[in-house]
C-alpha cells in the first residue's frame, strides 16, 4: 500500500531530530542533554502513533484489510462471510431387531494417539429402528462445523452414547459437505465481484453472486438460455472445487429459485432456474520418472498429486483447459524428479478441454521409476 508523504520514512530518530531543529540554537541539544532526554519519549510515542496511523489506513481498504474489519467493509455492500458448514452422511447401526436408535445419538471416529488426531463426533438426525436384518441406516450430521467432518467410509465406528441393544456402527460411505468459514481471500473476491460487476435485474453477475452467497459453495458458473428463453442453469462446486453434495445444490436452488418462474427466491419472476452440481472430469496421469538420489517413489507420487490437485483447483470455472505443459512443469518443479518420459494425461499428450459445467479433478496417478 502506498503511504502518504507525512507517514513515509518516519522513525523515532527522524521525529526527534525534527523536534530538536525547532529548539533555539543556543540551547544544548546534544545526546544526553536535558532537552534531548525530554524529547526522546515524545519521539517514541509519536513514532508509535505513526505506525498505528499506517495500520488504520491498511484496515480501511478492502484490498488490505482482514478478519472482522473485512467483514465490516463487505457488509457495507451487503456481502456477508459464509459460515462454516457441518458435514452430513449416513450411518449403519447394527443390533437387536426392534432396537430404537433415538435422534441425537452421538457417534464418532476413534482418536488416533499416533497422529494426535482427535475424535470427530456426529449425531443422528432422526429416530431409527433396527430391522429384522439386524441393522438400520440413519442420517447423521457432524457436531462441529468444518471440513474435519468430511471423513471416509468406515471411519465412524464408535458409539459415544450407549444404546441398549446396539452392537456396532459404521458409515458405509464418505461424509460430505463440511466446510470451514469463508476465508478472507474468498470473501474479498466476492466483494470485488459485487462492486466491479454489479448485478442488475437478474443478469449473469446477479446469479453468480447469489450462488456464492450460499454456505458451502466455492464457485459457480452461469449458463443463460440453456434450455430456451427464460431458462438459466447454475453449476456449483464446493470449497474444494469438487462437485458438491445434494444438500448444497438444494440450498442454492432454494435460495435462488425454489419455484420455477414465481420469483419466490432471488431470481426475477419468469426465470426458470436449474441449479446443478458441476460434473467432475477425472484427470489421469501416467509417467516414467528419473528420481534424484535418495528419493522415494511413494513420496514423489504424493507430491505430484498435491501439485496437480492445487493446479486443478485454480482452473475450476476459471479456465476450461487442463494444459499438458502445466502438468509437465509441475513434475520438473519437484526437486526429487530429475527427468521424466512417457507422460500422458488422460491417455494422450494433448490438453484436456472442459465442457460447460465440467470441472477437472485428480484421477489416478501412475508413476514408474
């Protein structure tokens, strides 16, 4: 941030020197003199005040502020930070037939003493009764909001609240949809879209802003007239730039247009709006590597996956082409890779283009030394 002249280059010594210059020349101004010692504390405090003046400027502009100050700036334009979202899923509860599993029953993943990972708790959202086959499937929601609630299948196997007749629990599929509170970077980006591309009576900018206001949405793409006049299709991704769960899609649909054409949501009367999850396109990579001395193939594969995943997240609804050269550059940027050959992306050596509503996600990574 560019500072005004009166705040540029200020130090305690400069401030003290300027004050000493105002003292008559026939007064002893040498270091250690009475006047020098008297002005030094003042110079120190004025220097501190100048630093706070710089900080006030920094916090007063959207591009340089942060945290609650960014919230205040954005709220002036009606842009609010998206709150954290709880992950949801299903749990299979096994036990004696006829056993009732009450809503609110706590389940959890086991804590891991090796990695110091804490237990992640979930609770059942409705009553369930174990059937004749000895199990019942009940919907569950993470107790705490955030991405930590997104756990893989089979992770939930601890019954926190004892229920007579229940012998075990598990989740046969991943829990999904958990997201952290919106970051400063994401909030600022939405604020800038709001002020630089203002919505007007249901234009594309309006639909984009409405979709991004829903918790759990990390990006959106608007396709006007997708099925004829008056139709709009909005594709959304989650905060990881993946296809979101049904709950997020339904929330966006309800927010923008719960009933086609009736204007009961944000969309204007007459607009038929369809909200859909982005279609994931796996990017499969195969390559032969020459590794640096001491490099481990498994570690290198993990580093490639991390780099490609980060690259693909940048592309979601922003760039419709996965570039072969960028994948190659990610490989050569890794110090553990000396060279590579036979690199293919989705079976070829060409760019991979996305169609409307598609997002690239990491598929398989096959590496050979």
